[in-house]
């Protein structure tokens, strides 16, 4: 008999009365004094729970292996094999620890930058001007931090991309009226992204109406599928695997979608790529490149092999540069780099797993925050920070209509179709949820009450519940009465969120930080600034609601009057990855979670077949 800790024959054997396991007395005594539990089962254990094993007083016999040279050689070989396996496991753990340490040091550096410098970003005329404020000095003293080497490389790149930029900049500087106001330029006369559209035709409206009628009838007859994971199963969900899908240089997953028929998962990353991942095999099917900035939204089309990606490609950049005149002969301290053109891409998959880009859509003038597919699988909508949403024909890539909202100044941050397809929900940067009639493109309802940008919205399959997530909380709305019937306040102000907490001394008003993938809303509180972001998603049956914040929570869907009970809280990721998005698998038999450490995590029952960690 061997000790359960050391694997050796114990000199002073004791046995646990609870588990029946054999231990060396000195080893189990030390372990109990430090941890107070069984090293094998994890159950609470004291020295009163172990009893000594009585043995005879005869001389300890020599084992058969040590009685001959071949036996001893075999024993040495086994010991060597065990040592090598242990060394290999330690090397793997060291590699993982180095990656985590590198990420933690980067985050600490980011935190230190925000503490010591602070960042102020002002958005004006679609040009981002960034100041760095020395928090150790008086707040009124604002100094521009100049990075000369980076500026020179940017200027060299600009000269290659836009050879006429210098002359255009001189012209721009010359276009000043005597009263100090800038004269109208060609760009100001009209935005090319907002052209006249053909509109949604009568035949398309008929198709949408017929689809709505058919789905409404099906919903009345539909019952909860027997294959849906029960509450007891979700209560036992645990992390089965974690897959690093995106680049370490720009980590982060911003969006997730699942194609249920093939059980493949798509992720959109900060590294400007979308990754198609086969969950059963644990392998990456394809990595889609083409965007120049972060991919903010990904969507599969249920029928066919189409796949949609929206991104922040359309971003204007303004840099403060010292001695611009000395470099390119322009009397200005501002270098404006032109934006890229494409913001939405339509991809089509092939039998070999590759995806080809079929359409590049250039209708928005600011980054696209959401892409949502209509129930017909023939149309889709994109929502952007340029205060518009576009309705597209999928096969042709034609923008039928672009709806502008003059009442919104900061644009849309989320969007989703109602399951029946005649209603579109949009979330804005101004904490307002707007409901649109797709046929007439009219704003038919408005939900207020959030604080901060509405980062995610999700319609339930029952057709009359809407969940919205913002800086302050998750709110549930009844579409029949157009009112909020429940608010889920998940975290208090002292709880670390998925975007971190940055302390900047005394109360100091700040508007917005430049990278919205990390910071969606800054709230002035007595301790400093905190940035929050929630993601919310109903499962396909409408029975469960998933929420991603600093941790992941699963709620059982109730009713207007009945409670919505939290049936499972999955691990806190605020210190490792900051969960950004959550999606239920087919029949809620697993939960896919994306986070800012570039890992796609799969949560399911421990006994389910799942690929090992990659």
C-alpha cells in the first residue's frame, strides 16, 4: 500500500476515516495544519479524522524490484519517466504564467498611465484630439505630449498614402474668414456615406410582412424543446476549455456568434480579425483578415454560408505633431490622417472551410457598432456611431435605406432585430433605447432610464421581452406595455467591472476615452473614474438570460410579476480577461464567453465531451 500524497510505502501509515485513503502521517499532518482539508477529495479534514494503521513488528522485507539489477534498472527508468513528465508539466505552467504575467504587467502599466497622466479625449467634427493631463500638477495646466519618432513615421506614411496632403492642408489653413470661422470645404458640403437610397420596395415590405405573419403563428404553437438543458444542468456548468484565438499583441474578443447547424463559433477581435472556430474539434477553421481596425460585431446568416463583420475601420485620426512645418512645410500643429473606407464586410464560406469576401460596404462615416440579420436571412441592418442605421440586401450588398436620427448626437452602440423581423431595436450612446418600425423606418417607441451607453440589447424568442445592458444595470422591458418591469443591479459602485477602475485623485469630469472597446462610459464618482460594460443575451428558446460583466451570470426567465432567479454565477474574470460577450449554444447545452484576454471560454457540464484547452 502506498501513500496517496507521495506514492511511496509509508513508514508511519495513517488512514482517513472519511475517505479511507492511506497517507504518511507526517505528510498528512503538515497538509492538514496548512489547509485543513483532504488533499485528494477536498473535504474538511482534521487529525481526529485519521487513525494509525497497525502493522506487524517484523523486519521490513525487501521489495521484489530491489532484489535484482534488472528490477532496479526498471525502477530507475520509471522514476526518470516520472521526472520528465513532471518537468514537462512545469514548463507548460511556466509558459502560461509568463503569458499571464506579461498581460498583468501591461495592465499595470496602463493603470499607471491613467493614474499619473489621465487622458482626456474630445470628439469634434469627427476628429479625435487627445490631451494628456499631468495629474500631479494643477488641472488647468494642460500640456501636449509629443512623440517625435512616431510622428515622423506617421508623416512618412501619410506622404506615401496621400501625396497631395500637404497642399490640401495648406488650402485648409488658408480657408479662414476674417471673423475667425473656417470657410466651407468640399468635405463639409455633404457626406458621401449618406447618399440618396432607393428605399425599401413594396415587394420587400411584403416579404417582411409575410415572414412576420408566419413566425408569429409558429411562436403561438411552439413549445419548449425537450432537448433544452434543464436548470439543474446549468447549475453545474463549469469551464471545460479555454482557447486563445486572437493575437497577443492586440488581445481581446469584442463579439461572438454561433452557427447552430454546424456548431461553429465566430469571434471578432481587437486585432482586426474574425476567427471561425469549430467547437467539437477545438480547431480554428478560418481567420478572416481585411479590416484595419477592431471587429466590433460578427453575425452568421442562419441559412446559407454568409457571414457578416462590422468594424471600426471608418475612424478619423488627428495627431498633435511638433515642428510639422519643419518636416513637410505646413504651418500647422495638427496632422489629420484620412480614414479607411470599408466598415462592413460580407463573407461567404466554402466547403473547404475558407471564407471569401463578397461585398465591402462603405456607407457609414463612423465605426459600425452592431450588425443584425433579419429573420428572412435575406436582409441585415448595421448601426453606427454616425447616427444612422442601414438596411441592406444580403445577396447584392445594396443599401436600400440609410436612416438618420437627428435627435442623437453620439450615435448607436447596439442593435438587434425582433424575432418576427418588423421591429428593430437600437441602443444609443445617450442611454436611450429606440424601437423602429422597419417598414416605415419610423421611431415608434423610446425607452429611457439607463445611465451610459446601451452596450447590448437582446429580444426574447417569446416576442415580448427585451433585455438591455448599460453602464448602470441590465433592464427588462415589456414590449406589450412599453415599460420597464425589472432592473437587475448586478454590481455596486465598489465592485471591479470588466473594464477596470481607474483612480485619478479628486473628482474630475472626464468625457470619453478614445478606445471604445475598453472604455464605453466614464462615470464621475467620489473615488475617481470607473468604466463599465455589460453584455446580455437570451438563449434561442427564451428560457434563459446570460449576462457578462466582471463575472458571467445565468438567469431563469420569469414573467412580468414572477422573479427572474440567478441560477448560476460563473467565475469572476475581472482580473484576467474582462468578459465582453456571452452566447448560448444549441439548446443551451453550453455557454460561450469572450473576454479581453483573447480567450474563448466554453462552460458546460463536466461530463460533456469537449476539446481540451489549446
